[in-house]
C-alpha cells in the first residue's frame, strides 16, 4: 500500500462531526498515510487538486448542510476533481440530510469517484459508538488507497 495524501475537510456544530474527522484522521495516519484535517474556510482549490484522496464531512442543520460547508462547496466549484477518489461523512441529531448533499455534490458537480459508503452517524457522546461506526468507513477508504 502506498502512502496517500488525504485531505479531510469538515465543519462541526456540536463536536460530533469533529470527532468523526479526528478519529478517521488518526486511523489513516496510523496506517501510514499523510492526513490533513482542515475547516472549509482554510481550503483552496490548489489544496483539493493536490490531495490524492478527499473526505468531506458536515452536520445536518435544519435538514440542510451547515453554512460553512455549503459556502466551501460553492467557492471551490471550479476545482478539477474529476475521477479523484473520495468519501463523505455526516453527523446529525434528527434527520441527516447533509450526507446526501455532500455525496451528490462530490459525484455530480465535481465528478469524483466515491469509493466508500457514506458514513451517517447520529450524535452520540459515547466514543465507542463513534469508533464502531468510523472503523468500517476507514477500512473502505484504505481498501481504495
């Protein structure tokens, strides 16, 4: 397995999405990959194009993707990401629509190749539940790297 340059772009309202991002980054780093975790306001088109693998994450807020992630997706809409492998994750309290929004944008706007089933996790303070959900998500990503 070659070391990949993985970029995780996420935002979080109450910490649930951050827990997923940090845990996925830790697992991928432990597997030997170079992982950068960043908030959407700090990401450039060059950052996206330079990464070998992209992971986007965001919480659902009022049945929609949180504002900073939506702004990010509009800001980088011209990025040349066709065929780039990626995956998405989301956290939610009630409904969970943000995962579909992220995946639709990655597939249809950026024409990326989604290689893992998106992770949608209901908010929980129990780290063991988060880890149990993130591990299979990361295993799918690692299989594609």
